[in-house]
C-alpha cells in the first residue's frame, strides 16, 4: 500500500543519523585544537608598573616582580603618600639639634670602623670578602623598587676621593686610546660649532639682538663642552700613561667584569646586620598588610652618592654618608594611605626606642633607616665626639689634622640628612655631562 508521503519520509532519517554521528567527532577535534593552542600560547604578562624591574631581576622573575610592584602601587581608595594625613612619631622626626641625627649615624660607623666603598670596584671587593650580602630583588616580604634608578649609563669609573676625578675603566690600553681619540674628535667638532655660532652671530644685524644672544650662548656651551672633554682626556691620560696607575685601573675593571657575570647589580647589597633588620621589618609589614615592603636604596658608593647629590635633595652631601656604610636603607611610602603609613612608622619607632635603628620620615616619600650593627645605640661619649666633628667649622678640616675623614665629613656637611643647602663637595658640571653624552652618542 502506497501511503501518501511515505517515499519522502525515509530520506529525512538518514541525514539526521549522519549528523548525530558527526557531532562527537567535531567535539573531539575542537577540544584537540583548544588544547594545542592553549599549550602554545605564552602566559599573559603581568601588568606594567611605574618603576622598571632592577637589572638584577632575571627574565624568569620579571612577571613575579611586576606582580609585587602592582601590589605596592595598588589603589587603596584613600589619599596616599604626602597627601595622606599621618601622625609622625617623635622617633621619626628631627631632634631639636638637627645635627644629632647625622652624628648618631657617624658614631655608629665609627664604632665599627667599616671601610667605605669609594667606587664599584671597592664595593666588589667587599662583596667578595663577604662584608656585604645581597638583598634579593624580590623576596617573600619585600621588593627592591627603583634601586639604582638614578645610576647613569656612563662607563664604569675609578673614583679618586682626593681630587673628585672619575676615570673611566677600560680592560686594555688600546680601548682607552680609542676612547681618548673619540673625546679629542668630539672636542674639535664642538670647537668648530662654537666658532660657527660666534661667526653667525657677528653677521647678524644689530636689530636681531635676541637671536645674536642665543647664538652666542650656544657657542659658549659648545666651547665649555669641548674644554670639558679635553680635561677628561688629560685626566684619564695621566692615569693610563702611568704603569702603576694603569695596572690599578685594569685590575678594577677585571674585578667588576668578573663579579657582573656572577651577581649582576652591585647596589642591591647591605651589611649583614642591616639586611637582617630590613627583612624583619618587611616580614612585620607583609604580615599586617599582605603587601611587599618597597625598598628604594641600599648601599651606595662615594662616586654614586656624589652623582645622586646632583639631583636628589635628600641625598646627604658629606664624605661619610650613611648609605656608603652599608648600614642604611630607604623605604618608600609614596603609595601608602595614612593608616598604613602610621602602622609602618610605629614599627620603625619601636625599633628606634629599642636602640636598634636611627630613622627619619623624609619629605620626599621615603623613610630613612640606619641599622646599628650591634643592635644597640652607640655610647653617648662617641656620639658627642661625632657631634663635635659635625659642628666643626670647615677651616678646621685640613688634611693631616686629627679626625681626618670624620672632620672632612663634618665640614662638608654643615647640614644633616634633610638639608636643602647647596653641596660643598665637588660636583660634575653640566658641560661635562653634555660632553659625555655626546661622546657616548658618537
């Protein structure tokens, strides 16, 4: 019997059956593609932070460092840094005699008689001897945030404390000769620029006073840069042409190159007692706020301290700055709201009341902490001696007088940790900086 539509119903069942057989195959293929892509897609990068990872951070730790930096910078929904309302404990304020703060740190250094690293080669030797220990760029409770950020890309140098000269370090004499030839060539080019600017200014009509002054100023700058480069070449040649001095420079460069292969950045070190105190504070802070403690400064060389003093008013301009002792470090409160700052400052104040540290809340978003090596404040007799040195007039700090380095430290200071006065120590001039930048660019 032929029922209407019976011949049309049979074909409909076949595609439906094939479709249900095809669905599992498509699902299996889709899952395979998904897992293949998932295995071959690189993990998402951590968010960018306001500060760059320190050079000591290895590539495998960059994302971890950035995640820790994100926690430091995270918006807490309250005023932060200097905009926050805080109560600064007396222990983190200046004494009525502001020089006492510096004297306490100088006395702490005097008691230990630690050597001061004048440059990176000196610091490298201390690290090799175990006198300085590394603070990891990222730890369970802390993060090095902007440590060494003010260091320039200029060549490694030997710093001569007596003259303030910075002699670039080269591993071979021929490399120095190449650099000296480049300095001379750049100096000649800048002399030509100065002459051209002066000649052009002389040809201008009297009415174009402003343009003439601009050209003359440009000529003066070019002349100053040429003179600075020639001075740099003469000073370096006086060292490299002397066999004993040249041997010193080459040895220092070899030490630095060897250490760089093993540990990287030198400015992430402290003396062991200071590192212990820092890690204890970081652990307390992290336990309270579940954030890493941001640390911005550790040990500094004399040469780096001098360089930093050109741009940072908080940088002490003395011969024995606290950071050069390896006992001082700075904590960054810029992103912390008021209650967080108050808690952190009270933790530091507790350590100061126990005589373990000397501290100050600085105006530029930092808390400066100096750890006493023996975990106790130096005796007042030594503090009085250091205070007398700090107060001594500049004329009393001549070479060969008693007190030598300390007298020089005091008389160069004339100020303490938050001084905003001008530096008394020698400073690198702007023409020298511009000349070195041009020499590196060429």
